[in-house]
């Protein structure tokens, strides 16, 4: 257990770039609540994510994600949905972004040190009010979950997500690899069918021709899953 966790901590640290030039740093707090209802092979989920930033003087984003999923088998789930994403600065509304999402999720792809890997491949189409064009974006994601004790429910969670812009628009000005998110957290049941997660997320954005940015995020989430018949 100790060797596996040490290796994963090192891997996470290596995933956070050590730039040779100045980088703008921001302190943030993200909190989310999500609920999923599963009935047979279908599932319907709703997630509300609120994001707060020191640089933007408080709340800067309220992201609402609605997804309908279908479990093809025990390991593959296909889903599609809609994201409603108003954004703010200094407490004032600035812009409305809307997105369509399609994704394939893969459960328990591999095992390592008593833990398992999950993965997800997400495609997004983005629109912003008052600006033209559709921004196409790909978001591959991988997560490692390792219970602290054999058969236990409290677990170490480590994840990585990349953001790849597939085109350019007036609001999606850079193409290619633009952002990464690396998370380390602890998840644990807090009630029947309810899991809480608390951790640290490092978000690094690559800015071509400008100053890169690094967000240091304290992250907290609560998730509920209800199966038909519960």
C-alpha cells in the first residue's frame, strides 16, 4: 500500500508543470452537489458546481450539468446532456455559456496496488451569447481509486483531465492542448447512497503569447446515487 501510494503521489507531482517563466497564481474554492438516478440500464444525473476565485472577488461560475446515460455493459456507459454555465466577476453577471456534451465512460479498466482505474472521453460543443461560432473541445479523463483498507469504503482518489480545443472561435481563441487538471482527494460515505469527497485540485492553463495561469483549488463534493427500487 505504502509503495503504491508513494508512486501515485510522485506521478501526480510530475503531472503539474514546473514552468521556467512567470505564472499567474490564483486561489479558488469549488463545491459541487450531484445526484444520479439509475433505472435498469438508464441513468439520469444532475450536477451543480459553484466556483469561487480570489482574483474575481468571489463567485465566478455556476455550472449546471444534466446528463442521460445508458450502460452498454458493466464497464462502458454512453451519455449525452446539456450544460448551463452563467459566469460572473466581482459579483456581477458577465456572460452565458451553453454546452452540449457527449461522453463514453469506462469503469475498472485496470488494477494497480489494490486500486482501480476509471476513464472517460468527453466531447463538448460550446456557445456563448453575443459571440459567434461553435467551440469544439475534447476532454480525456482518468481516475485512480484506492481504498485505504481492504474492502473499505474510504479511498484515495487521484485524477487527471486534459482540455484539447479542436478549433478556434472568438471566445475559444487557442487551439490544441490548453489546460490540465490534476486532483488528489479522499472520498468517503457520509450517509446511505451518499459519498463526500474533499481534496486539492491544480488547474494549469497554457496561454499562447501570454502569461500561463495556475489555479490552486480546494474542492468539496457530495454525490448521491439512487437505484430504481431503493
